């Protein structure tokens, strides 16, 4: 009886470790998408294509376009941080790390 209980506890503990080990990277991977959705998607669209009412009315750029993708990471970081034309600055709303995550996400959506 004690052996069954110990075996059940061991299996349960292994399962909990498995869930923790694999859930942390998944949450970290989705964080840039969450930041983009919360701060950028209203104008730029969920896919970065700017095909939203706000994006069309403000004539926002398609973030997947070669014109945007040819910019350096430093350029994109500066635009997100300080704003550009009708885009507001995000230096007070996002941390530097979050801005870097958004830049990486912009690179990622261009490959989809």
C-alpha cells in the first residue's frame, strides 16, 4: 500500500514538474504577441497589415512590408519609443525590454 502511494506521489510530482517546465517558455514566447495586441493591433492589425478601420483612416504602414522591414532594429525602437507622424510615443507606456520584444515581434510577423 505504501509503495502504491509513493509511486502515485512520484508520478504526480513528475507531472507537476513537466507542466512547470513547459509552461514557462510558452508564456514567455507569447509575451511579445500580448504586448503587440494590447498596444499596436488597434491601428496595425493583429497581423501587422494595418487593415483596420483606424489603420486605414490614419494610413498606417503594413509592418510586414519591405519598406518597414528594411529599417534597422534601432530605427524601429526609436519610432516605437518616440512616436512618428500620427503614432504616439510609447516610452511612458512600455519598458525598453517590452519595446525590444515588439521589434522582434514585428520581424516575426513579416515571416508569416
